[in-house]
């Protein structure tokens, strides 16, 4: 049909105008209008909201009235051979159709009151209607009346259709800007295009009527057919909306929202501007334009005030709707008037109960209870009933509020669900019960532990007492051992000295003794000397452990002490493998002369015994606050795991009875004890190229500051 309407317009524009062509156009218009009417009315049920269904019915009624008007024109033309005059029944039917269309637009617009409120919607609609009528007068009707003088009756009836068409275009444009979805926007865009086509057709028809050519021109018929096709094609396919979807997020479409807010202001400025422009051009005030501008200005001021109040109210409404607590308003008889979404969510229902009795279980909302709450308020814990019949605790607060419109007081209630709090309290009580049980168990366990600790303490006390007695016994044994060792050593010293002196005297006074006897006597002298050194070591160690070893630290020259010991060893053992590498500028150390020489003696003696085929080198070097001395040999060396144990008393690397080198495990232990007593230390290291390097440190006699 849309293609036929376009083809009809093209044929009328370039072809020869004839009665047959006009008759065909009349038939086309009636057919298109009938189809559009049927399509709109048959799809009323696709809308979920009642107001949307009402708007669709009104639009279908308007199409039906317009189709009747065109049909009346066609019948009048067929019967009389001429179009009916102005005004006629066709004009009255067209006017009724426009009123129905305007009612449909206003009804559909007011259904979006969830965004802005009905009062602002009505003000916006009034501004658009008055602005559309004023612009029609200023831009179309007044200039045409000045160009084509005619009677006021003819001018008025010829202007009715274009005025309403422009108003409908503005209303469709406003609905397009404020649409909530792309599908809805496409529908309103098609409606705007349809009303624009209708405006073009009615402008042509009105111009021809004022010019005296009352008939059915092809352009007017084709434009009406295009408008009916667009309405019939788009209106049934407008997407249905959720009945509860009244709210819209303001930030979802900021540009279109600003355009919707600015549109009434822009139209008001346009009316004022055209009024001023007409006055400037003709130097005569158009009082109709002035009156329209004044009314529009007042409506605009009222609109801005309503916007301010509604903005604050929307914030409060959003605050209430976003709350997780139940909030509602009811009458004195318990009839529910308003409720926030939390009511349905908490009660688990799809629709808010009609009365307070529908969800308040205890206390029973009797008239006396509601009356008391209405006059003095009420707050306390109650039980609310869910949709499935289950109850849950809540804290209810009822307060009266005065309704100016109804002239009576209403009840505002807020309720907080206490289910989670009760669950937490139950969990807390259960936890406290478990804590009490655990505390009782802990007390029992503590008593058992105290008894066991007491028993164990008594046992430990007895053990400590036994250890104390054992320690005393060990100390006594140690004392006896020291006394015994000292006694034995003292008793051995004199015989050993006499034996050695006798052997040496015998060898010295009897040079003619048999060589074999001389060798045996020399062996006796050597063993006697070794046994004497052992006795001396035991005596020194015993005196050191008993604290009776006299130490008198003072400045000692390392080179001199090492030299004296080396000379004695050379004389005793005939060894000339000792190399002294002690610089002359080595400072004196703080040490006891006797203890220092004893340390050198044991270190050099060990090196000579355990490294018989290598030289023994004594080196010294200055350090920050002392002197480090090393005694190096190139014997078999000491394993890494034995380098610390060799300083233990009586510890020997080779403890076999048939060993080649005899030792007693006292020399290194005594050396460490003497050096530590003088504030030094000693350690064993591997020598470069194999062997052992004994390193000890002693402080300087005059340390460098």
C-alpha cells in the first residue's frame, strides 16, 4: 500500500489530472485507512500497560474517523459530482479524529510519569500544544491569510488540520526523544514521519481550498495514504513494556534527556522570536502571538518549579526504593497505598499485599492497633508473613503523616528484617555454649595438668637433688683426682730426676762402657726425660684447672721466647729443622713468659714429632690490636673433622698402642688453656702444600689506639 501511495503521487504529479484519477485515489485512501485502522485495533493486546492499550485504541479510533471522513468525501463527490463544502461532516470527523489522536499522545506520554511525574508531563504537553498552535498561526496561517484573503470561517476550518498535524509532530518528536529503547524510538520516528506526511497533505489541501479549488488533488490524497500506511506499519510493532518498568536511570541517555528538557524551552523561545520578528517586519503587534508567548512563559516558569520539586522528590523516592528495609504507606483501615520494592522482595511475592493484614502476623493489625499507631505512633518487634506462609521477625516502626490532598492522616511504616540478626544470635548462643563446654573441659584438663605438673615437679626436684649430690661427689672426685695426680706427679718428679741424673752421671764418668749399654742407658735417659715432661704437663694442667697456676702477664718479645724454646729443643733432640721468621719490628705481646714459652714448646714439639721429615717454620705478623703467630709443618696434616678435637684433653689422632709417635694428648689442650688465660686464641689450619698450620693470637703489650 505504501508503494501504491507513492506511485499515485508520482502519477498525479507528472500525469494528466482527471476525475478517474481522483476517484482511484479516493478508493486507495479508504482502503489504506481501513487496513491501518484494523491493524492498530487488532494489536491492542500486545501492550502490557493499561494506559498504553488505551492510547492504541484512541489511535485506532482516530484512523477510523479519518477513514470515514475520506469515505464521506468520496460519497459526496460521487453523488453530487463535487466535493462537499467547508465546513462539512468530513471536517467534523477529521476534527474528532485529531482530538482522539491528541488524547492518545497525551495518554501515552503521561504513562511515563515514573521518570518525571504527571504534573510535569501535563505541563510539557500543554507547552507543546500551545507552542504548536502559536507557531502554526505565526508561520503558516497568518502569512497565508495575508496572501490569500478569504472568509474567517473558511480560513479557520482550512487551518484546523495543519495546526493539529504540527502539534502531533511535536508530540511525536518529544516521545521520540524520551523513548526508553531503540525499538520504541523507531516507532515514534515512524509516527513523526507519518504526521509530517499528513501535515504536507493537509497544507496542500488547505491552500487549494483557500484558493477556491475544493477537490481531491492527488498530492493530498497520496500524503494521507502515506501517513496511514506508516501508522499502520509501525504502531503494531512497538515493543511491549514491562508493567513495572516505570523507572529509568537518568545517566543512561544524558544527551537525549537534555534534548527532552530543552524542547519546551526552545519552542517557547521560537514563539517569542517569531512574535518579535513579525512585529519588526510589519510594525504591528500580533496579540495572539503575544498572548501565546505570555502563557508559554508562565507555563515554563511553573515547569521549572515543578522540575526542582520533583528532582528532590525523586531523590527521596530513590533513597526509599534503594533501601533494603521494608517501607510502605497505608490508610487507617490498613489499605496499602504505596510500597517500596523491598516489600515484595522480603515477602517473596510478585505483588504487594492489598492490606497490612496480608503480611503483618503479630501483633494482629486490629482497628484499635492501627488507631493507636495513627495517633501516637508505634514501634516494636513483630512477625511478618511471607508469601509461602512462613513467618520471620522484624522491627516495625509506624508513624502518622498528614495527607493534604485527602485531608486525613496516613500511616508510614518501616520494617527491618531481623532474621539474620536472630540467626547470628543463635549462632552466638551456640558458640557461647560450646565455649562453656570447652572451658569446662579445659578446667578439667588444667586440673589434670596441674596434678601431673606437680608430680613431675616433685620428680624433677628429686632429680635435681640427686644431680646436686652427684655434682658434689664429682667435685669431690675431681678434687681427689687433682690431689692424687698432683701427689703422684710430685712423688714421681724426684725419682725421675734422680734416675736421669744417675744415668747422665754414669755415662759421663764411664766413657769405656759397652756401646750397647751406652745405647740402653741413653734410651733410659730419653724416656725419663719424656716422662718428666709428661709429669710437668700434668702438674701445669692441674694447677691451671685449680686456679693455682700463677700468670703474670707483661711485655714479652715473641722472637726471644721462640728462640729460647728452639735452642732447648735443638739441645735435647738434636733437631735443627726449626726456622724462626719473626721480624724484629714485631711489637711485644702482653703475656706471661713461662706460659708463652710453654705454648711454643708444645707446638714445636708436636710439629717435630709428627712431621719428622720437614722443616718447622715460626712466623709472626702484626694485626690491629695484637700479633698473630703461626707454627707450620709439612707432615701428614690433621683431618678437617679433627682440627677442633685435637685441643681436647687426652685426645690423640693415633690412639693405637703400637703407634710410632707417642703422645699424651695434653700439649695442645694445655696450650689453648694458657693462651685463652692470657686473652688470646688458637686454631688449627691446613698448610699450603700439605701439613698443619697452628695459628694463635695474643694482644699487644701497647696496643695501637
